[in-house]
């Protein structure tokens, strides 16, 4: 009976990770897909002039991956990831909704990319731990969730831009990041409740 319960808990946790990853990818794609258009439309930058800002935001994403790799091995990784997702969504929302100087908006987008990307290494770590002997299938499902998130960030974000401009895109990214944070928090709470009977997975 305990083996059946453990399998059920692990399966639920794995689907939590996949859904949270979809929302994370949606929020992250909202930054990179619409940043160039935002800088050109709002600050009058040329297309070539957006290369350096994009590079700065890209550096933020790379640093987030490195930091996420460190956090993925920490005991409170879900707590840190949930907080980072929420703060990352708030950062891009502020950048796209308030009338800031160009480099302040770019810096906030860089911070947002860093904070959001912390979650990426954690998804791979959790997938490897929860998949058991079905890692190939789990990796395929994780890749599918990545693609769904990219589609969501590009398409739904485009609808938000059409209806409300860049402020709507900012709130859309905040909503997606907040949803990912809430799911990660729920996963943490579920793990804590099951920790007395089962080995902790997060």
C-alpha cells in the first residue's frame, strides 16, 4: 500500500513540475520576444541599438542558470525558486508598465531574466529525481512543456500586446510567473505533508 501511495505522490509532484514549467517558460519568453519591440516603440531605439540591451538581458539569463544550478542542490530549493519566480515577474511588470529611463527598464528586465531562469535547472533536477526508471519519457514531457510555454509566451503575449499594449504584456508575464510560483509553493506544501511517511523529494 505504501508503494502505491508513494507512486501516486511522485506522479502528482511530477505533473506539478511540468505545469509550473509551462508558466515559467511563458513568462520568460514574454521578456525576450517583446523586449526589442518595447525598446523601439517606447524609447525610439533603432533595431541595431537593441543588440547591447538584449545581450545584457541574455547575461542575466545565463547568470540565473548558474545560480539555479547551485540552488537546485539546496534543501530549500523550492522556497527559493518560488520567491525568485514571483520577484522576476514583478521586475518585468515594473519595467514594462512604468515610465522609466531606458537603462533602468533594461536593468529590470535583466534582473527578471536572472530570477526567472533560476527555475530552469531545478526542473531538470526534479524531473531526474521523480522520473525513476522512466527518465527518457520524463525528459520528453519536460521538453513538451517547454514548447507549450514558448507558444504561450509568444501567442498569448501577442494578444495582450494587441489589447493593452506593453503594460498588458508586463501584467501577463507577472501573472504567468505568479502562477508558476504558486504551483511550486503548492508542491512544497504537498512535499512537507508527505515527508513523515515518504522520503522528501524537494
